[in-house]
């Protein structure tokens, strides 16, 4: 591994080409990040305080909220800093660490959504088994824990491989990253050594993760559709749809962005698309997920109302 002394720091260009937008963008991203933090931590709190939500679905949802909170926190504070300061540098170590943790949470979320699709399959296609599973039996709780642990472990493994593929390269000459975060292709473009291994590693891992997660999701919803189509009553159809609607919305946004920005051919000058991609993944999706699950979920909304009522009532009693 060889790293030129000139390249011990990188410069994140971010949105510096739009100086007149720095303050408005700062306010917009600060608002979004605040909503992200409050939404995801609030979701975790709501799930913990309501025993009715101590089910496999909400167990997975609490981890999805944790992943979204961590992922956004890895990138957004540096983005906000670079919008208000002139010095937009980041150390080589800091850049690599930012990519390492961001990669963990992206891969983990990819498979967490797939695990949640399997959970929806169990809930709709095997409701009796799901009711047994919700009775706190050790075997199903262990299965849930193993599925969650597996997604984190796979995320760490993929991130280690991709991070190693970056660290082993030599960097010299240009040190400007045309993005607001240390995104893989942006770091790779600064290398002055052979990047064929890194490109192949990224292609293989990205393709494998996307194909495997989509196959799990499509298979789960294929069985769900087949089961729902045999339901005689409209009430059953409506209940099945409400069970899956939030998750379908979340996976449509997440995988829709991936397929749109990486599978659809576009112009050679793609840095703007890369920036948009990074914005959507690191800023927008972590904010949207808790909103999707809270606005479409009666149990979550009822718990939030009770928490607000309890807090207001305690304040009223305190200051009477």
C-alpha cells in the first residue's frame, strides 16, 4: 500500500459550485437531519415502550430505524459542516472510515428490508404460525435475532472487502472528491494505480447483494400475492394490503433509486447523478422510512398519541 504524502487529505467539493445555495441547502439538510434523528429515535422509543409492539415485525423495524439513524449520522454532519466552512478537507483516514461505516449500513439495510419481506410472508401466508411466533417462544425469537445478526455481519464483511480494495491502492496527484461524501467511485477516481480489482469487487458485491435481496423480496411477495388472490373476502384482502403497504413503499423507494441510477444508461458526465444518489441514500431515505411506517401504522400512531397525552398531562399536573 502506497499513499502519497500530498494525498493524506481529500477535499470534498460538495455543492461549492453553487455558492449562493450554501445557506439554503444548509437549512434544508439541517431540517431533514433533525427530522431523521427525531423520527428514527422516536420510532425505537415507541416500539420499546409499547408491549403491543414487541413482535417480530417491530423488532425488525426498530433495527431498520437504528440503521437509518446511524447511516445518516455517518455522512450528514460532515455535509452540514462543509456548507458553512471554507475548509472542506477530510483526512484520508477519516474518508476511509466514513465510507467503511456508510457501506456497512447500506448493505445491512438492503438485507434488512429482505428479512422484513420474509416476515410479511409469514404474517400473511402462515398467520397461525405467526401468532405462535408472537407468543415470545424462544425458537422464533432466536430466529429473529439470527436474521438480524446475519444482516449486520454480512454488511461488515462486504464493507471490509470494499474498504480493503480502496486502501490497497496508491493515491497521488489530484485529491479533490467531486461529492459531499467519500463515495466509492469518487475515491477510486483519485487513484493512480490499477483499479481493476476494486472495480470488479464493487461490481460483484453490488450485483450479488441487489440480486439476492430482490429475489428474497420477490419470492416473498409472490407467495403473498398467490395467497391473497385466493382470499374470498374483501376484508382479508384489505388486511393483507395494510400489513404489507408500508414495507412495499419502503422497498420501492430504496430499490427504485438503485435501479434508476445504476441500471439505466445515462450521460458520461454522471457526477451530478452520483451526488443525487448519495443525497437520496444518506439524507432522504433515512428520513422517509420512519414517516412511512408511522403514518401508515395505527398501532404506532396510537402509541405516539398516548405518549404525547401522558407528557402533556404530567406537565399540566406539575404546573397546576
